[in-house]
């Protein structure tokens, strides 16, 4: 079955899929507003952040869509990737490994390509499953790994796309799908080195092989996509840690990290809890009852996380961030805000929100959800909820808001 035609079909799928994955990955990075405060988990990114822009708050489901596509598509492409690597095995292990200087450079690019794609897919899958067995931060490793891989990917495509286009225009795909196998490539006329000079009798047709790969991708789609789609599809997300319904009641929706897992103590969220609002040289200290006495507003917003899972829209209520900024003098065009949590350890215990996020009327310091007080695991006594914001930046157990500083 091996040959430039089969490799070209699989390569065309990966060309489209990986390009879309890379674009949604860049959008995911931009959504973290890494150019603000301590948001950047990838230090010294330099010019790799050339494209960063102010992440919008509308449509409010934007991050849910882009990150859901990024993760789900990555899982779905695994069978295609494995089949593509199988189709080029003769080239990966050709002997001698280096024949000339130009050949050595080509082999290095292939090493970066294959190593990069395996690294990106492996770390992505482990992140989805919350298995951080690799050393270092996922964000740093995945970010720099993506740029190494995409560089090698672009070089590879530049050299191989003429052959891929020629193979796809040969009409072989239609013949294969109709059950009339096209003539096998001859090893004598093959310049790619993919055709076996002494092929064994086939045990499966190319149509069967493509069908098997496609079926594998559809199965993975079926057991993964529900964590992003939600509703009736959520129970089908058998491979997703956040795929299942965590329980009934107003607070019965998915949780990223529990209060116990990050060391939140009852004293941190009990009657002694205070919200400190600072900015412009002013400071206000509020009890929860005083925060509840401020004008309350509602917002129907989901939570979406980097692992690809998201909730349906939840009915949040609380105080607009813009109204809290007004307490310390920012009555017009409030600036960004530095948010701090009672969480004492672990990542994302603080975040910086951009001014456009503070000014959005749907951006709240939420006190209640679906008509009930927040549960401890959902951030009681108060949490941030901002439209189109990554879940980890919707900080829970908020204790301090600093407007116009550390931004």
C-alpha cells in the first residue's frame, strides 16, 4: 500500500488539520493576555509574540469555540498522524542515515518535524488528561515546541507540496473510494523511496486502510467532543476528565480545581473574609454582605478551559468589575485589574485582566450562580467571571482587586 499517493492523501488531511490547530493554538495563547502583568507562563518569548492583540470579550463563547476545536481536532487527528508516519517509515529509517551535507540538513529537518509533532501531540493529550508527568510547565513546553514543529512543518510542506498536489490530481482517490484500486506505483519509477521494491501480498486495500483511519478518528471524535459541546453530548465524552456531569443542583457543573486541592481553608472563606479594592491611591475593604449590598447584575456565561472542556451557560450574579473600579475613583474608562486569590500555592492564583474586560457589562465579581451562593469548589465567597475568558483566568476565592497597577 505504501507509496506517494497514500502519503499525499494523509498529508493533505494533516496540512489542513494541523494548520487549523496551530491557528487556534495561537488564539488560545493570545486569550491569556500574556503581555500583561504576570500572565505570561512562557518567559522570554521575544518576537514569537509578534501577533498578540487585545483579546475580545465578544462573542462571549469565543474561547469555548477556539479551544474546543483545538483540543478536539488534535485528538481526532491522532490516527491520521500515526498512519502518515507509518506510510513514510522507509524514509525515516533509510540507510545510510546521512549521505551528504544537503542530505544531513534534510534529515535534521525531518527529525525536528517528527520529533516536534510527537512532542506536541503527546503533551497535548497528557494535558487534556491532567497527567503532568513531563518536567516543567506545560504552557512553556507546548508553546516553544509548537514553534519548533511549525517551522519544520513549513519547510517540509514547501518541498513536498508539488508532489502532493500532483498525486491528488491523479484521480486515484475517486477510484479507490469506488472500489477500483488504481495501478500501484512502480518501485522502478518511484523517486520518493516509499514504494517497496518487493511488496508482499496486500492484506487490506488502500480504501480499507483509509476507512480504518477515518473510523478511528470518528470514534475519538465521538468520545471526546461532548466535553466541549455539552448538553446531550456530554455523557459521550468517555475519554475526557471533565466529560461527565458532576452532580445536581445550582453548582452542579464542571470544576477545574477544588478548594481542597489548592489548600483553601475554611478560615480563608469564612466570616473573616474581606475583599480589598485598591487603585488610584485609594482603598476599600468590604465584607461579603457589603459586596452583596452593591448593585447586583446577572450574566449568562460558560466556563471554558485549556483542556478543551467547557460548561453550558450558567446564570451568574454579582457586582460588575466596572462598578468596583468606581469605588476607588475610576468612574469613567476604568483600567485593567490585577486579581489575587486566597489560593496560596499552585499556578494561576492571580491574573491580570485587560481594560476592555473590566469595562464589559458582563464582567462580574460573581457571588452567586444559578440562584444559589457559590459552592466552595466554585469559588465562594467570590470569583471572577468574564466573557470569552480562559477558565483559569476566572479567578476563584478572590481577596484583592488592584485597578490600574501591575497591569
